[in-house]
């Protein structure tokens, strides 16, 4: 049983803490972006990219664009891997 995980080459990970508490602690713009994201981002990975991007001097708006590009690259990589499996 795949438990509604679908067909994907992306790794699956077990959570080590309460995902809702981690999500609730994220900045509001990041939570809003995650609510519309195509991939099921973990709060930890989203926070890590958010923090790194802001540390590089990007604005929150530029950081959201950066996250969208990262998601697009991941989706393209997964799509290519799924096509190879079929």
C-alpha cells in the first residue's frame, strides 16, 4: 500500500517532531507560500532555505521567488526520474 504517496522518485523521511508546531513557528509569508506549494515541504527544509536566502541579503519577496525556483527544479528532476522508470 502506497498510502497516497503517488509515483515519485523523491525520498520519504520520518518526522522527528510535531510537524504542526514546526509549521506554526515559521514566518507568515513562508507559511502562506507553503500552503500553495506543489510539493509537501517539511517545515525544517523550508526554514533552512528561507534563512539561507535571507542571510544572502535577499528580501522576503525575493526569497519566495527563490523557493519557487527551487521547487520547480525539484519537480523537473522528479518528472525526469519518473519517466525513466516507466
